[in-house]
C-alpha cells in the first residue's frame, strides 16, 4: 500500500484539502506512524486527506498545528 501511495501524483488533489505544499514526508515503521510536514490551511481537511488517501487505514494519524518560533516571538509581543 505504501508503494502505491508513493506512485500517486498528489499535486492535483492537494488544493481540494487546502494543502499548499508538502514540505517533507517521514515514516516510523516501529511506531506505524507517518510524519508529514504540510503547509496547509485547515487541520480538519488534513484529517480527511489522510483518510481519503488511505494513510489512516494502517498508521496512526496525529495532526499537530505548528507555527515557527519566530512567529511565536512576534505574536508574544502583541500581548498587553
């Protein structure tokens, strides 16, 4: 199944899930976990992408919204 996923051209489906870019893809075989780094707009659509694409069938899917450290520093300066 992973080999079939690797053959797919995902560029045409990424806009459907509001995924701007796939930055990196990693896998931990011992943990049965994919770690994909995505530039995306909606974590709920990422979840649907994992389900529709088949990744959620045999691996853990954990979605963690992140921001850069620089953005955190910039945002912290806005606090009163």
